[in-house]
């Protein structure tokens, strides 16, 4: 079985690393990290190669590669993996029905949805109830880490420390390349 973790990783932070680690522990597979080259759902400040370099720094020893597709369903249609497990956060699952072809996603991959203590199960259940294949969705709990990529970018732009928010290799790369300064 292949476990996939996709995202913009703009930049990758300790929450992403904890999510990958929790998925590996829960499902027993090494996680393949997919960096969205041209995300269809959000703007990114850095080019794909810079974000790929940051993700490789955040996930040493993992298979980290570019995802050339704008939408998850298109990646899954490429049929590189046979019935993969696609890891997403509970917040993303709440918006899952707005994704391009959510039914196509769950027909091609099982979803592993990371929840955290206190997250409203009722909200997750309302999405699950609207899927034709709710059996393809698994929930697993992770410890909350209140970190966002936006917060990391803002701190860097203000010249504040990010040591506790990102892996050391990521902080070093951001510093040495001057990333995220002045909104870049």
C-alpha cells in the first residue's frame, strides 16, 4: 500500500512532519510526499523547485516529488499507484465536497483523515454522509500543533525566529536563500 501526503508546502512545517509521522505509525507505510507544482486551489509565493527543496529538507529519507497536476483527482487518474491512501487534515476534509470530482477521488484512493481532539465530529460526519463511498474514509487522531505555513511566512517577513515551527534544515534553507522576506 502507498500512503500519499500532498500539499503546497509553502513552507513545510512541524505540523506537516507530525502528520506524516502519525500516518506512518498508524498505517505502517512510508509516506510519499507530493509537492503541488501548480496548485489549483491557492496562490503560492515560491516556485515549485524552491518548495520541493524545502520539502526534501523537511522530510529527509522520504520519497518527495513534484505533483504536476492542479487537482488531486487528476493525479490519481494518472494511475501511478494502486488504491493509495491519501492523507488529509480534518479541515481539508470539511471542504472535500468542493474539490474537483470528490467521488472520483474516493473511487481511486482511500482517504485517511487526521482529526484532533475537540474537532467537531458532526462537521466531518456531514461530509461523510454525502459521499457514495463513506467506507473509503478512515479517521485517525493526531495531537494538535497550532502551526500554519502562513504564520511561518509572516514571522520570516517580520524577522522573527521560526526555529520551533519548522525542522532545522528548513529554517536553514529559508535563511540561506532569503526566502519569504519582504513578501517574497
